[in-house]
């Protein structure tokens, strides 16, 4: 939760308001991941704690190897932490067995990988609709939303193409549509703009931001491109597996974005 959010919740409690405090979309406590490579132990993530409220968009930045992808993979329930806990909408992820976790992830989490992982024999539209059919939700309204989303991401005229017929950036945008289509509580994106030109990058991050803000999802985006932090509410800087700095004052976030080359 942001400082302002925390203050508002406290004020509300003090005023005796009936509204219960909102459950954070994402709570991470003392999260750690170590890898053993022969004799060596590598601490990819070393004791990270933070909270993201519904409707909050966070950028995760930091040098290569600082643990961003490892952290995101643990948040997505794709990688088991060595220590610490992840809760999504109040649910401790570690309490779910494999089967329950798969279903939970499919409904609650949208994820775009650093590499895009599209199914090569399905069209653009089919790759996106796949998320919905896994959840048993391929209604006409959902199909309309898929078309709208693909249009917003500049793929309206490529619906029937196979991934092999698309550029890297276009493929990445399909995987972004796939991460958003089922309106997950938590959206996690690892370098979503890496293979996009500037104009497309802005368009994609704006789409992320408006969905997160308007529909009160929680979003975390790993990015090397500081220009993209103008769309987020908070910037978390990682170094050597730890949170080095958190910038959550809007003026400071704007300064970071303006100072970018
Ligand atoms: N499966 C693995 N086995 C051993 N070490 C790993 C493994 N995956 C990641 N690491 C190590 O953990 C550290 C963090 O890696 P991670 O991929 O999380 O970094 P990153 O911040 O995403 O980097 P980049 O910006 O290059 O994508 C690195 O030192 C990496 O070599
Ligand atoms: Mg990475």
C-alpha cells in the first residue's frame, strides 16, 4: 500500500467507517530464493518484503542479474521460494497444492515472460482466447473484449496470423494481450516493451496502466526503460537481490522518467 493509502485506511478506521480495510492484491514477506550451483550458493532474491494494493502499478528496475525475473516468477507461483511467503488476494500461494495452484494462477494471474511463449500452431486470436477457454469462459462478450484488446495493441489486422508470421514486437504484444484477457487480479510483466519501438512501448504501457487503474488490478512491470515509469505509481529498485530504493512520491517518479535518456 502507498503511504497515502495507508493514511486513508487509518483515517477511515479512526472515523469508525463500516468499510473494512482492503485486502492487498499482493503481499510479499521476507521472500528469498537461493540457487545451488555445485559448491556455490547464489542468492538471486535475498529477503524482499512489500505490498501492492488493488489499482496500483509498480515498476521493478535494477541491473541485469539483480533478481527481477526470479522475484516475478515467485510472485506468479512458477518458482518455489527458498524462504518467505507470497499472498495473492489474501491467499498464501504456498498453501496450494500443484493442482490448486495451476487453477489459481490461471484465474488470478496474468504473466508475460521475457521470451513470449506463444503456441506456434495457433493464430493470434486463438493464442489470446486460449486463456479464456482454459478457464471455461469463452463467451461472446469475452471474444469482443479479446478483439478490442488486440485492436488497442495494434494487432487488429493480424488476428488470423500465426506467430511465425509476426515480428518479435508483434509477438510480444500478443503475449501481453494474453496476460490481460482474463482480467487477472495481478498482472506481472517481465520487460514487456523490450522489443517494441518507442511509440508502441508507450501504447502498451498505457494499456497496462489504464487496465490496472480502472479495473483495480495490481500490476508489476520489470523494465530497463525509465521513460516507462511515468505510467506507474511506484518504482522499486533492486540490487543484488534486495530492494535498494522505493520511489513513490509522484513528483520523484516523474523526475525519474524525465531524466531518462
Ligand atoms: N536456474 C538458475 N540457477 C542458478 N542461478 C540462477 C538461475 N536463475 C537465475 N540465476 C541467477 O540468479 C541471479 C538473478 O537472476 P535473474 O534472472 O532473476 O536476474 P534479472 O534481474 O532478471 O536479470 P536480467 O535483467 O538480465 O533479466 C543471477 O545471478 C542469475 O545468474
Ligand atoms: Mg530478467
